C-alpha cells in the first residue's frame, strides 16, 4: 500500500528536499512519519521543471512533487 503526501506536509517535504540537495549522502527524515530514510529521486527536467519522487520504506510514502520552472527567454539575461 502506498501513502500519498498529505497537503499539510508539502512545505515540510520541500524543506526535506532542500536538505537532501545540500547533502545527498546524509539521511533525511520522512515528512509524514519522521523516520530517517526518506528516499529522494530527482527526475527533474531543468530548466523546465523539477520533479522529485519521494518514498519512505517505513510508512509507505510514495509521492511525486512537480515544481514548474520558467525557461529562459531568447535574448534575456
């Protein structure tokens, strides 16, 4: 059974992703159950979007977060 990310945990999940990006080798706690071991898979298509697949072996979290990004415009700086 997979568990989706509750809406009220999105901000915490984004903070955990930011921590993971700064230190990908360090353990990260799940935003749902708070157990260390959150798995983050970066499937981003920069510069168009960031996609992160979050999974937790402890509580069964299986969720994808999509963050749209603006592509650079021709002639822009």
